[in-house]
């Protein structure tokens, strides 16, 4: 599966279907280096056309109206609030999924709806499955405010806060150090 939004930031996609959720989050503008892929209908169409549907969703949205773009942005914002630890009172667009018993005896979630509704159902199903698997808490937003890219924390103890310690961690720590020195210099005069 293509993960255009995540790969343009040189990030490794999260495992399984959670990579789709991560990619949706990484469509937004990240600093000065990555424009908002959902900023225009054409940008959103381009991003959607790069995605391959997950199993069970053959009707992937390929074309959007302005109203549907607003819905897609609201979905992204709702997922971002959840990843950031939001309260979930404003969940954004929700879609139906059904439990289906496969011929192999396995239960699976299947998105209901077509087009954008089916896409939203697939996103919410992946969030739910990641929560069940315990991997949801590993999807994080970088703590460097200009960045805030979505990354999958692969650290042993799930303690990562930067998508890249060298790039974002050092930048934030350097800004904090300079601020402390300025404060100390102003306080001692």
C-alpha cells in the first residue's frame, strides 16, 4: 500500500492498517516542508488516488466534492484529537462497520457504505482494531510544535515523543536551553 503522506516526511509507516490512519494524519501541513494534501479538492483527489484499498473496501473514494473534502478534513481532525489524547466528545464523521464471519471462521470488521463513507468506516475500524491490539497508544504526534507529524513509536517502552530525536528533539532542546540562558541572563542583571 502506498503511504504518500507519511513517506513524503521520510517516516516509516505504522504496521498494518494503522498506517492508513497515520497517512491520513500526515496529509496536513507539516512545518514549511510539506503542504496540506487536503488543502484543495485536487490535492485530496491526488492523495486518495495513490492509496490502495484495504481488503473489504473495493469502493475507495477517488473523486471528491468540496463538501466531501470538508468531511474528510473533519475526519482527520477527529483522529488527530484522539491521537493527542482528546476526550472524544466531538468524534467527527462516523461511519458504520459490521462484523462478518468469514468462510475461514474468522470474524472481521467490514466497512459499510461506499466512497467516502466506506473510507471513514475503514479509518474508524483501523482505530478500533489498533486499540484492541494495544498498538493505538504507539501512534503519536511529534512534540515539536512546528512538526507535529504522526509517527509510530517503536521504542521498547513506548516513550518516544519526537518523530526523530536528532531532528526535532535536538531543535526543541536547543530552543529550551537558549530560553533558559536568556532568562538567567535577564534575571542576573
